[in-house]
C-alpha cells in the first residue's frame, strides 16, 4: 500500500510541475515608447523570471499589432514576454 501511495504522490507532483512549466507569468512594467511602424515597444520591466533576465529597460518585438493599440507611453502594464523565433517578444498584455 505504501508503494502505491508513493507512486500516486509522485504522479501528482509530476503533473503539477509539468502544467506549471507552461503557465505564462505576467511581469510588471512601464511603457516608455511605442513604435507601431516597427512593431516594437520599449518597457522598463521587473525581473523576467521565465527568461532568467534581470529588471531593465529594453525594446521588445510585438507579433500582434492589436497589442500595440493597448499600449500608451507612461502607462503601467502587466505583460508576458517569450522567445518567438529567437527574439524576445511581448505576447500578452493586461
């Protein structure tokens, strides 16, 4: 019985870490500049834990032009940044 219980706990733990790996983490930042022509945004952000990157100000690509419409210089945002085709890209904003 103990072995079955250990296996059940191990299975649950592996499921929770696997699903956690895919959960997107929002990062707080302030929009410094929006460049709609180049589809880029400059954000002063907190640590990007998912990308192992410290807090800094940097330029991000934006795949979806509709996201740029949500962004205004000086506004506080929460966003998700991911590597898309080797480039760090903002994929979600709230």
